[in-house]
């Protein structure tokens, strides 16, 4: 597989019910972590991995995502007129030059596997990345998680899935892998299972929202029947892929925040605030004062 991932898919058609009522009108992916929406962190990570084509699998309620990455003529003209160059750069920088967005609709919410399959006409049969924007992975100044995975994928000529250990009682929330270590961070997957109960889980190594997959996965997704939760699961297609193509589980370098729930979003926001040049010190004081109360 090539080192650079040209195409990255973002399944963003979820309803975001955990953030109602805000998500009545605001797409979950547009919720800010400090001053940037969740989707911006995901897009930056894709671009860091070499992406030039971003494929958003979306629905009719997610127009804000397209608007966000579109050129904001009036706003840009106003900022330019008033000499606010730094802000102008910020607004223009949401989508780097040479990167294009393609929007594909997922007409029915039939599961993550189905969402990824909707991207097939754009991706074709080349290797591609998948980022679930709910999982924000912070790597500071280091390579983004998807870049780390793209490099491993090229080196080993294998699919790569990001994993992290979770408390054993949480296995029912994730895809869980059983894998044989090949290095400190990588392991060859023998088995993947979607959301097993703790008693039957093969391990506590959980899939987090980053994948590097060969185009072949689309053919397998076509054959995938509804699995856990009655949905077409990406995990089930990956399980089929294992019979013909190596897939590695990879413990990325970085910190994951599950921004699909309130506490995770608060943790991510606090983390970014503590690391922010302008408000970091004040946030620390605030946290320390709260701890003393
Ligand atoms: C999806 C995948 C699951 C994975 C998880 C990571 O589940 O189906 O295998 O562990 O994302 O966030 P979801 O969170 O959409 O239910």
C-alpha cells in the first residue's frame, strides 16, 4: 500500500442524540472543542496523513459541514477590509489549498459499514482512511494518529485499525480485537467482534475511530448482512477481510477523547484549554480553585 492516504472518509450522518437539544440544529461534528469544531480536528488529521480528497458521508441535516468548508466570501471581504489578517488566515485555513471535499449522502441510517460503503463511488478500489470525528486524538506536535497508521500500512502492506485498551466492563461499547503482537505497538488481528458482552469478549483491546483499509473492503461490505444492533457493521466486513488480507491493530501514540458523550467533550475541551497559549494559565488556576472547594 502507498504511504500517502489520498482519500479519507468521514461518516457524519449520525443524529447526535446525546447532545440534544443542541443537535436539533447543530450537527454534532460542529460542536466546538475550544474554538474549533470537532470536524476540523478530524480534517486536520486527514490532511496530515496526506489526504487530498475528503469524503463526507452525510445526510440532509448536515449542511453546516459543507458550509463550514466552503469559502465565506462576505466574511473574508469584511475581515480583509478591516485589516484583520490573522482572523482572515484562520477563516481561510479551515480547508488547506489543494484539498477537496466530496459529499455523499447516506439515505438511511443502516450502520457504520453501510455509511462507509456509500463512499465507494468516490474512493474506488484504492486504500483509504476512515476517521470517526467523535474520537478526537490529540498528538501534540507529533504525527497524527492516521499518519502513523498510514506509514505502518505502507511498511507492512496491511490494513491498520487503531486500538486502545478499555476497562473490561466496557467491551459492549466497541469493536473488540484478538491479536498477536508483532511489535511494541502493532499486533496482527486474528478476530474482530462488534460490541461483545464482557463475558464473551476475546480481549479488552477496543477499536477506536481510525481505519486504513484496502478498497477490497467495499466488495465485502456489499456482502455484509446486518449484525450487532441490526446494523451493517464495518467490523463484520473487516472480519471477512482477515481471511484474505493482513490487518493490524495499532496502539497509536496520542490521547483519545471520546467526544460522542458529554463528559468526553468536556475532557477534550479542558485539555485544549490547559494547552492553550492564551487561556492555559487561567484555566489551570480555575481547575485548581475548583479542586480546593
Ligand atoms: C463504532 C464501531 C466500533 C468502534 C467505535 C469506535 O461504533 O462500530 O467498532 O469501536 O465506533 O468509536 P459506534 O461508536 O458508532 O457505536
